[in-house]
DNA sequence: AAACAGCTCAACCGCAGACGG
DNA sequence: CCCGTCTGCGGTTGAGCTGTT
């Protein structure tokens, strides 16, 4: 009785991903696109549940992900959106190209929350922390007031600098609330320019990246993380770093450890998907060992396959 | 140098909603 | 409308790292 588990858990691996697992997953997704996550581990030869594969891909392996700390602009946008949307991280993330809900959620819990509290603002209500301001010394009240004004002023200053940023935020909030379709959002996407979000093209975590093969912003991870977070940035267990280096993308530097300072100026433009974009993908596809795998010369198209196509490829591969 | 505390973030869990039969 | 399946989401956990004593 009860709910069926998402997968047969017996014999499935858990915990940090290894380089080999990452390779398998990347190769599989690049070759087939995303579909039917439950089938992915079986077809890709992974001892993981589909859920785990999906998370690994969307939160870490997707090539269009930005890495590193959120910029001030992004942080402000997150705060604004959170004030309106609450903990709807995926909605918030959908307006920050290259950022995942998990990343934003983590950043909120570890950084922004503290920042707001320090400023005397309740991170939940976005209002001054003290419930009864009269209990508070006048100096503290002033401090809160100042901080709040400061907070508002920084945002409004930005708004002054980028006049349509507020409009944009309003529009995306309205859009999120009304659950408008993504198309209408894309129509307004150009407004993102005003808040210095680099990639204004369609962004959806459930798609293989449909990025414009131009520059995208790849932020360096925190230097601390480069040395810490062993499961990810260096080659202990979950590292994909070496793998990416081995792939030898032209003009692409994956050597996180060399990025150094990451605070604000830490973001670096890396020409990740240049004119040879598809050649790079081809390179990967060519290196897929399993010759039985279907090869799509334009993996980016994979995401645009219809549900029918996707079911048919699944069947083909299964067969 | 060792022990401990605090921090970060990838990964997991369980629930809810979407969807198709 | 119901039921089963699948995916997405948000909350939580815990391993590993850093800083402090």
C-alpha cells in the first residue's frame, strides 16, 4: 500500500556523483536530449534514480549554468521577487538566466537571509524585524529606518539608473502570479537588458540549453568553494571539472581554481558557445562509446522534440 | 596540531500538480 | 471523473571545508 517509490531504490547509488557518472549522464543528454527521466539512468547505464539524474543535470551539469556568487543586481532581483512571490524559488529562478532554484534557495538561506536580518529586515515579511517598534530604543529605530531607506534607495537608485527595472520586476511578478504562459514572458525578455542579465534568451530548466551561441556569463565560483565543496569543484567524487577540461572546449576555461577573486568583479565573460558551438557538441557526440545511441547532430534541437518524438526515441533506444 | 564550531551547497526526500489513458 | 505515472518544487540533510580556540 501507500505511495509507490519514485524508483526501485534497491541497488541504487546515492550521494555525490562521480566523474564517470557525470560523463555518462552528459553524453546521454547531449545525444538524446531530455526526456523520460525515469528511463534515463537505465539507458545511460547509471545506477541512479531518474530524479537524481534530473537534479544533477539541472542543478549542476547543464552547460548554460552560471556559477559563482550572485551579483548584486541578481541579489536585488531575488529580494524583490521574493518579497512578492515568497519561497517560490523556481519562479524566481526562471527570471535569473543561468541560475537554478536550488542555487537561489541556498544563496537566500546562507547569504541574503543574514544580510536582511543584519539590516533589521524580516526575510520572511520583508518588513522591519521588531514587532513592536516602541520597545526599541530610538536610535535603533532610526537605524532600522535608515537601513530600510538605504535598502530601498539602493534599489530605487538602481531603478533610476535603469528606469525600467521596476517595471520589469512588476511585470514578471504579475506574470508569475497570473501564471501566464512563457511566451508572453519572452516577449518582455528584452527588458532584462536593463538589469544587466547577460543571457536574455529563453531559459527553462527543463530544456537542454537553447542558448544563443554567443557569449554567456560564466561566473567563477567562490574561491572557498573552489577549494572546499570537494564533491563538486575539485575532483573528489562529484567532480566534473576534469571531465570538462578533458573535453577541451575551445576558448573555455574550466579551471575554477585559477579564477581567484570572485567578489563582484569575479564574473568573467567566457566565450563558451562560439561559432564552433555545434562542432563542440559533435565532438562530444562523436565520443559516445555506445554506437547504438541515436546521434542528433544538433543536440540543442533535442529539447524541441515533440512529446511524440520523445516517446518514439525512448522506444527506439529501449529496443 | 588537534578539536570544535560554523558555514556552504550538492543531494535527497516527500508532496503536489500535470498529464494521459 | 478516476487512477496511475511522471515531473517539478520546496524543505531539509549531511559531507566536507574553513576558521577559531
